[in-house]
C-alpha cells in the first residue's frame, strides 16, 4: 500500500513532464503516421479498395508523361510563387500606412482583416459574381463606361484565370500578413526611430536600414506561412473556375480530391510527394538566407 | 498646413478600407436585393433570408460547424498550451526534438497526407462523424499553436510559477492556476486563427463528411451554389447567415488579437 502511495505521489509531482504527451499522441496518430505511409503508398498501385501492390518507382516515372498532373503542379507552384511576394509587399505597405496614428485606427485594421475571416469559398463566389462573363458587375460597369476590358474573359483563359486567382487570394489574405507586420513594427524601439530622425535619415533610408532589418522575424513567418498556405489552395479555385477550362487551372489539392475516389490513390500520393520535394529547396534556401540577415535587437 | 499634410495619409487609409470592403458591399447588396429589380443600392428586402434559411438546410450546418469548431478549439487550447509549457520550461533533448519536429511539419501542406489519412479514418469508422473531424482539424492546427504558446510562455518570468510552487502547488497545478490565465492574449490569437480556419474548412470537410446531415456551412453553401447557382440573392443571404457567427466571435476576441500574435510569433 505504501509503495502504491509513493508511486502515485511521484506521478503527481512529475505530471508536468507528461503534459506534452496528449499533443504528441494526437499528432503522431493523425499526422506523422499518415505522412510516413504517404511515402510507402506512393510506391504502390493502391486503388482505395483492394490491397496495394508494390510497384517500385513506376508512379514517379509515369508522372513525367502525365500532362494533367504536371500542369497541376505548375499551376500550384505558380499560384504560390505569385501569391507569396504580393501578399508580403502589400501586407507590408498596409502595415506601414496603418501603423501611423490616426482616428479609428483599430476599426480600419479590423476592416482590413475582415476578408480573411470569411470562407474563401464564399469569397470565390463573390468574385465569380463580379467577374463572370457577360453578366458580371465588372462587365456591366466596363460596358457602360465603354472600357476595353469589358470583353476580357477573366476566367476562361488559363493565364488570366491564374492571375485572377492569385489576385483574389492576395486580396483576401493581405490582412493576416498585415497584422503580423504591424506586430513586428510595434516591437521596434521608439528610441531607434527617433535617433534616425535626429541624424537626418530620410524615410526610405530609415525603411531600408532600420525597419526592414528589424522586422526579419515577421518577414520569415509571413513568407513561410504564405507559401505553405498557397500550396494548399483549394476553395478559391473550386468557387471561381472549378479547375477549368479543362484542367487548366486545377491545383494539386483538387487533383488529389478527384483521384481519391478513382483508381489512382497510390499514384496521386506519388504526385503529392513530388510536390513536397519541389517546395522543399526554395523554403530551405529562403530560411538560410533570412537567418543570415537577422539582427538581434 | 497640418491638415494638408495629413491628406495623403487619410487618402491611403480610405483607399485601403474601400478595397477591403467592396465584396461585403456586393454581398449585402445581393442579400438585401429584390430579385425582380436590379440596382446598386440595397433595397432592404429581407425575404431572401427567410427563403434562404428554408431552402438551404443551413440551420443543421450551423450546429455541425459549431460542434466541430468548439470541439477542435478546446482540444487545441488544452493540448497546445500544456505542450508549449513543457517545451518552454524544460530544455531537454526530448522536448527540443518535439519542438523541431512540429516546426518542420508546419512546412508540409496538409493536402499531402490526405489519402492515407482518409484510409486511416475509414478503418476506424470515422467518416461522417464529428469526432474524427474534430481530431483531424485539431491535429492540423497543433504545430502553429504549440509554436505560439511556447514563445509566449518563454516571455513569462519563471518566478511567477515558482512562487506558486513554494506555496504548495505542484508544477502541474501551478500551470493551470497561475500560468494559464496569463496566456489570454495568445489564447485569443489561437482561438481566432484556428476558429476561423476550422469554421471555414472545406478541403477536409469534403473528404470526411459526405452525408447531408453532417454538412458544415461551407459544404452547405457549395451544395446550395450547385443547386441554385443562378439565384445570387439567395446565395448571398445564405452566406451572410453562415458568416454571422464567426464575425461575432472575431469582434469579441480581436481586442487581444494583435498582442497575442506579436508576442507569440515574433518576440520569441
């Protein structure tokens, strides 16, 4: 009995070591295990129903002759490469403007953040309503003003449609990027800024030599989350083009969704693995580069 | 002179707010628009909402979305804050490995492991259930939340909980009684970021919730669009009904939001 009591006492006073366990267990079951089996499944002909057979690297070889999957990867990467810089540039400009003191500051910030809390699906439908050919608001406005853009097929041409998708994405999520930059700007000590002012530094000089180096942590977190977020793009495309015309604007996540019910589950995991290896090098290089630029405050 | 100097600043602020508000204007315009008339001004036609409510089955979806979002948020806040505490306070190898594994997993887009996850959930009979959806979405949110909590807890002086331990608390109770209440700003950030993401989740929902009675709001809206696609007034009214709850939550928590984000994501 005494042994049991000391045992429980020991557990009770060491409970804090176990506090990390629930998170680890949950994460291992629903993230790490599936992730590891992605690598295994990508080497099989798994079709979602019968037991998978090992087929070596056939899926990866097949990928290179698969026009549709290649197009999907190009679209996904194009979307991410287009979105991440634009989100950061506009997010940063917005943050610089809204960091100043003015009346109704918090209201304006909330307004800019507002699009980000709305389902990208709904946002996609709204933009579809604005951009749809022959009936959209933009068409009506352009027509009455007799502008040349009236007849642009915003969603029917592959590259225009991809740019529209990037635009909608940037427009919706610029608020999040802005909030993180705002937080970064608030951490810059006032004395540093004042010292620069006294030394007669111009605004752009201050921007280049003080503000940007001091907000590298914010840049880091923004670029990474923007790239990763954009790579999973799904809802906006579903709402605006549904991958069309043809498979011209399909992204990888839509492809995987359409494949999981088909006979190509094993093959589409191989495509996912390829996507992962495509994004890995730029992310790692970026992280290394920005680490070399980081300044201690 | 002073006023003239301020004009460009206010002009930019005005433009930024205007750009952000356009789609809301379009949405309201449509939701309050009389389907038989076309106009660029709202017509305060509220019948759309009644009709949308009756046709779209969105009442059930709000309940589903509410159960899933609350369940996942509770798990995220409890698991991530306690894991963040252990990682922030005990600097051993095991905790470091966990922290870096979580960070590395943040770099992996969720779609990559969807298919094995689908197989796993099907084998434990989790398709079309609330609990499976809650666990999946909570798991996806864990890395970033643990990261935010860890950085925030590191910025809290250790003396605070040590005082509580001297007064007779164990570390475990000291965390829940003393530290956890101090985490309000970062908890607000975690609740807003993940609450919004889970409320609006579509990519996972469409895989794991396939029957009508389990549909969440985004699923309902997409189904509604496929059936009544041309009826924009009803679409907009349905969307506004779906947006309202999350909007209220955002306005409620947004006061702490910036503070939580700044300390959690950048300072640490």
